[in-house]
């Protein structure tokens, strides 16, 4: 299957700083990528849809000014958590559809801890 | 919008037994139903998926069945092994993998050795 990577895998930052998370499709192109947030022992909550060449589409209740998404190329989407606070601590996961099999593959996730 | 319900929330089976996990969905327009396995601290891994034009799909010890009329689909794992222990999520979407997925709450499967 297709491979999706995320970087970094873990990040610890101070409150008030910004953190950038990268999501890459390693061996295929993705015009769309998805960003999810997952709390411990909970399901995945879709935050936004990242669109190459256009603005991201945010789900209801997700602050677009706080969670900045940039789909820089057909293989890279970034999520920037701006002015992070402890309540932003979570597991962030991206996914990308692979058109060959019309399936969606997930990255390994990024554990964000805001002190 | 779509609502996916998954039950039970936990399931414990003896190694070698079969496990069945069921999901229901609400949107009759949904036509793509993947299943993901998530191990602790890792991203979800696609294990099998099914589309609305088929009723069953099998891959070695794993099978998925779909009942469009009743709007439910199930994951079947035969000859369970301890390494099958994980959280399993079902999901649904309207237009295949390019559209956003709605996930169930997940089920924790424990396989007792």
C-alpha cells in the first residue's frame, strides 16, 4: 500500500509558541489530505480537509486561525498550531487518499504536548 | 450528516476464536466502508474495506460484510491471535477515499493467549 509520513513524531513546546507538523505522501500524489485530532481512548475527529492549490476546508468548531493548514505541493501538507496552549495537547494524524486503490492511508501521528 | 455507531465498545476473545465487530451507519448515500486497526501510539492502519456494490470481501483471516438495506457492516476476524489485540475503527464515506470519513467510536479487541 501507499505510505504517508509525519514529522515530527513527538513535539513538546511551551505555551504560546507555534508548532508545525508535516504530512507527506511518500510514493504518490495527493491533491487532498485530511487532518484529524485524537484524544486518549477516543475516536478520530476530523479537523479539516487540506486542498492543494486552494484553501483548506475546516470542520465546524475548528478555529482556522489557530490551526493553519497549507497544502504546499502534491505530496506535502502542513498543520501549524499557533499560540499553542495545554488544551491543544493531543495526537494529530493526517491521511491521504491513494487514487490507485481509492483507499485512504494514515500517517503515524504526531504527539503534541504543550507545557 | 453521517453517523456511524460501533458496538460493542470492548471485546475479549480467546486465542483461536473468531471475533465479530458490527457497525451501523445512517446515510444511505454512503458507499465506502473501511476498517482500520490502531495500535497504541500509532496511526490507524487500513486492514480491509468494502464498497456498496459488493456484499462481502475477504482477505485471509479477515472478512467484511455489508448489508445496505439494514445499513450495517461487520468485520470478522477468524483464528484470532494475540497480535490482533488493538483498537478497531469502522468508517463510512459517500464518494470513496477522496471524501472525508466518518468514524465509529472504536472497539478495543483483546485476544487472550
